[in-house]
């Protein structure tokens, strides 16, 4: 079973997850759910998707994940996994072909540390444009984002590689990508003017098949954001 339109309270619970598959509860414009979608595509995992209406959630979804958040994965055995980095690590371990995380403990720790640092500013990609629309002062948030993007750029300069952990794409690239896909959504492109390596990384990412499979156009992101910013998100925009 797979749905595109988001399901609401009162929608019957979907049947069990087929044995050779995994299920993703998602929302089409969620950057966190996109992380999981990127990993599912990159690893060629068979999955179905159920999009949840996050303002009118089905009761059975809240029973599976009391936090009521996407991404949430469900396995054929009825195991439920949530929090985007955890879902992605789970997939990398449960489907060992084409590993996305490094094999050494330090390699894994290095990527997790990078993600942890980025998590302090990831929501700035939303907060800055929302607050700008409300006419609020965003100079503090802008300064924080600038520092963080400069650090990412410096990392790429030092490493001299196409991606964050080498010349091939790995988990950390997929964890960061959804926010950079949305840079035009919030008119944040000027932030890349002083980070040329990050700009190049973005161009390399756009060539990746998993990115291509999960991307929304700038126009769609902008249209979704317009509703989101005034607390009227249209989860089914474009369908
Ligand atoms: N820390 C979570 C964040 C996920 C998240 O914020 N998802 C949003 C949609 S983009 C959500 O499910 N919101 C529903 C709610 O808060 O009720 C993760 O990494 O998975």
C-alpha cells in the first residue's frame, strides 16, 4: 500500500507491512523525512509510503509513534523506528549492501559530531524566513547560520573532497542535504556567496540519483512554505 495524499484522523489503519518491504510514514515536504527517503533510495530498499496529515493525525499513527512525528519507519515485524538520524542508521545496519556510514567507530563518531553541530542551526533555514515575514529582527539567527556554513565550507576546503567524507556520497551528505535543497525557499542563497566549496558541494549533490528521486522544485518548496509560514501548511500541494 502506498499513498500520496496525506491521511487524516478517521482513515482506517493500513494493513501489515509486506514481508519483503518496509513502510515509511512521511510528509512530502518534511526535511527530516527526506533524510530517510534519501537513504531508502540510495540503498535501493523496497518501501511504501504513507503520508500523514500532521495537523489531523490518524489515531493509529499516534499509537505507533506517541510523538506523532515523521519520519517513522515500520518493519514487517511491527517494529517502529523514529527520529531521522536513527531511522537512517537503522536502515544502514539492517540493509548492509551499499553502506553509507563509515565502518570504523571513529568514522561514525566523526559524522555524528558533524550532524550534532549542524542540528543547532538546521531550523534556522525555516526560522529566518518566517521571522523576516513577520518583520522581526533575525540578525542573531543570520549570524549563527553564517558561522555554521563557514565551518562547513572550511571542512570541505581542508578535506579537498567532493563530499563531506570523501569523494563519494555518504550518510552525512544525505543528513545535511534537505536543508540545503530549501535554500531558495527562504531566500537564503546570499549565505552561499562566501562559501564557494559548499556551493560546489550543492552542485555535486544535485547530480545524485537519490537526491533527484526525492527533490521538490524551488517553486513547490516556495508554495508549501507560503502556507507553512502562516500555519496553514498544504501537505498535498501539487497533487
Ligand atoms: N527530530 C525529529 C524531527 C522531525 C520533525 O520535526 N518532523 C515534523 C515534520 S517536518 C513533524 O513530524 N511534525 C509533527 C508534529 O510536530 O506534530 C527527526 O529528526 O526526525
